[in-house]
C-alpha cells in the first residue's frame, strides 16, 4: 500500500491560535524553559478562602468539584469558578479565591516557572493570566492537573520530566484555543534578552564556579558592569548578581529534588 503523509489541509485547524505575524511568540517559545515547583490536590471548605494572595512563581488552580469565584488583581472583577475551569496566575500577581456558601471544593494547584532565556516570565509576557473554561467535552485542565499532583505524590523516576510535559501541554492548549484573548505585553524586553543570551549561557555553564563575577558576565556581552546592570534589570527585573544567586539556588533545589527521587 502506498504511503501518503497528511498535509495541513487534512487536519482540523486549532480553534483559536495566538497570532504571531512578527514571529516573536515563536521566538519566545523556542527559548522558554519550564521549571516544576510544587503540585497538589486539595479538599477545602466551606470557610476556606484566599484574599489578596501573591506568589513568587507562576501557578494555576483547577476546580474539580464544587463552585466558587476568583479574581485576578486587587480590583479585578470576580468570576465564577466551576468544575473543569483553570485559573492561571502570573508570578507576583495579586489574586483571590473564594468558595460559595456551604460549599466544599476539590481543586488542584500547580506551581512552576516558565522563563524566556531564564529571565522573562512567559505567562506574564503573553498576558496569559485569567480564567479559562473548557470547551464542550474537554477535560484537559483537570486531567493534566491531577496527573501533575499524582507525579508529585508518587515521585517515580522521571517525575520531573513528566511534569514539564504536562505543564507545556496546558500552556500550549491555552495558546492554541484562547489565542485571541492574549497579547504580547513585553515585546520591548525581547531585544535585551536576546542580547544578554551569552551572559545567560555563561551562568548556565559556570554557575558552580564561586569566582564567576558580574565582570565576567559583562565581558561575555562586551558591556561595562554599569551597562550590564541596566540591561539586566530591563530584561529580567533583577540585577546580575541577584539573577546569579537565584539561579544557583534554583539549581540546588533541583538537585535536592532529583536526589529525593533516587
């Protein structure tokens, strides 16, 4: 039997992919990395609530059972939160979650970071924060969220790899199915991130070296230390030394997590 490869015209199109005429989104996705942090499945209520919570990492809540409401931002509108929905919260963003009266809720939480070139938050850059409802018949949000919690609890070999795959599955689903509601918030930071890529690579390769300095990073991109600090703050929101310290801490935490799985 002769083999024929299907063409794009033979596949159903994605419902609502994010527009990318300039190629910026493709560029960011190619250079973004997921770092799993913590995952869980919880039973809460009826007096449980979170008001004006701020978390340093990206995260989401997924409702499995029960009903409530959520709010993104200190003054944002309240929105109904029901089974199957995903509430995605960018890092350092004020948000609130409440249950309806006399309701017990089952939900999953996922904490992670998704960074472009180790600096800019992908979730924040594409303005992905908000509430997402599944389309008819879809169960991707609860399925992925429960799988993440299961990987965390059972801690089998390869758990971290599985978690990275599941997080990407959810984020790409949003980009393919809710694209028209997203927008690029930080296009101006892309040039700084691209310019600083050699410095990021130097951190990745030599972070274990206690002698690695800001001067070394500046030399890798042919800048003075003063100019490097300015570009780093514009691109990542942190100074070079803070970025290096944070990277070392993240790597140490990852090694501890990996060791606990062996």
